[in-house]
C-alpha cells in the first residue's frame, strides 16, 4: 500500500509531513513525499515530482529534507493521497482542479471539495451549531461592516480576512478604538482611497473581511483538538505571546498540556462527524468552550505541538484510524 503526501517543499518537511509519514511506514506502507505545486498531467494522468522514502530510512522530523532520489510518481498508483498544504496563489486554481480530477479515481484523506469549500471562515456557520459560534458578518463593503460596529457601542469585535491562515491580519477592535475604521477599510481593500487616487483605472479592489463578535472565553486560553475520522485523538492548550492577543504557535504562542472534558470532546467529535460527510477525515478544531473559534482542514498543527508540550506522539493512532476508515469504505 502506498501513501502520497503532497507538501509545499521537499527541502523542509512540515510538522505533519514528518510524523504522519513515519507512522505510515511503521504500519508497513510505502510513503512518497511529493511536491504539491508540481502537479502535472501525462495524457490526463496526473503525477508529481517526489521521493519514495526507503522503508529502512531514519524517521523524518519537521524541518528536515525528504531524502532519496527524486522521480515522477502518478497519483493513480497510490492508494491514498494526503494534501498537506495550500497551493501557491499563482497555480492554486490549476492545482485544485487537477487534484479534484485525480480524486475521481484515487482516495484522498481530505476531499478536494471539502478543502476548497469548507476551509474558509465562510463555512463556520454551516459546520458549527449556532450555539457554539460567535455572531459574524462577512462583506467586502466597508460601510456595511462599519455600520454593524456602530450598532452596539460597547461591543468588542474581531476582524480578519476569511481566507487567511496562521493568525495573519487578525485584529481585536475595541469600542470607539481610534483604528477601527482604518482597519475595516484596510481589510476591505481601501476602495474609497484607491478610487480617489486612480479612478476607474485601478479596477476592482474590494476584498472580503469577517467581523466577528469577540469571545471573552479566549482569555482563558484556546484548545486545539485534532479529530481523525470523527474521533478526538490529540489536544493541547495554547498560551499566547504576552504582547499579542493571538495564540497561534507560529506567532509566538506556546503549546501546553491540557485535559478535555466530556462536553469539549462531544462538541469536537460532532463537528468531525459532520465534516466526514463531506470527505474530511482529519481536522484541527480550536475551542474556547462553549465556542468553536476555528476549524482547520489544510495541514492543521497539533500532533507535533502535543509532542513538544507533553512528549506524547499520537501519529500512530491517527494513521490507524485513517487506514481503517478507507479499508472499510473499500469493502462497502
């Protein structure tokens, strides 16, 4: 059996590339690490450049190089494909289209439809029960979002782009804060200023932004819960940088060991099961109970961070669940 992991670079493996590839090899699978942004077609058979990891090779670790001879590998010669990254903007549409076509004949751990349509923050209202999410407005019209801000004079808000990752451009808006208008104008494309400077020559510049009610529960800390095939398998807490409202690990947050209560497990697993109906079998869910802050589908961190925080490696459990799920599906 052969797994193809599609990642952004073979020269610096990510925090899921390494432990998942190690776990699948321990379970007797061949593992190819392939370049996500090099998907190509030979008479409409899709392939990529990659490395077939020797079965007896040393375990990978995040940041290392995928060792071995680089060759072309066809996706339809693999039993499973796992997309572990976002394609580069210049080629993303082509990559997603080719991967969707490849997924007609080859199983993907996370479906292309789910990765494309359920990843953005637009989908939170569909995936998460209303009682467990913050009220949000989404628009590319500054005036609409500004009006919503003004409706409640003492309300705190969070503003962010709907398709950003890793805490990029996420702002807390305080009541009557001096930068609230400027931030909303910036996130929606600064269209008024741009039109004044360039008129119609500048083209369409509006950008979407999410305006979300601030959830005070995040002050107590968020928990990242990894759900595989509908089962919560790994979790850790996150403490934000002392000079930042964000707790993303990449931005200076620190993973810490935590426990989950039954309500947190049930909530995360219910969302995981709903996502499974759309072909999503591996997800990272950010929880500040009773609220879900974020649902992360493309390469969510958590396994490596848990190992750093507590020394626990749950990659074997994740891999066993994934393998069993697709084995059972192939029988039905």
